[in-house]
C-alpha cells in the first residue's frame, strides 16, 4: 500500500486542526476563569467576613430567577421597550 502526499497532508492538517481546537478550548476555559473573580477577592474588596459572605450568598441564591418569574408579561414588554430607547 502506497501512501500518497495527499494522504499525508490530510493527516497533518487534521492533527494541526485538532491541536488548534484543543488550544482554543483551553484558552476559552482560562479566559472564563480569569473573568470571574474568586470569593476571597470579592470578600476582601467588599470588606466582608467569611460569615457575612456566606449569609449574602445564601440570601441571594436564585433571586435573579425569582425576579424574572414574578414579572407580568406587560412588565416584560415595558422593560424590553426601555432597552431599545
């Protein structure tokens, strides 16, 4: 069985694309982690103790979803209209 240049280039390009794809995924993962500060940095910036931080997290957990669910359709339309003005 004779391997042609075309087959070798296909394997080479496939390997290169796989490596570049993995590097891109790794880059996105690192960028996402760096974009979100850790709890210790936020606590220090806000001047909270660990106990206060835990209470703040417990009290605010899931509030964004509850706020959206409690809005009426008219309120949603009004808010969406405000964003376009």
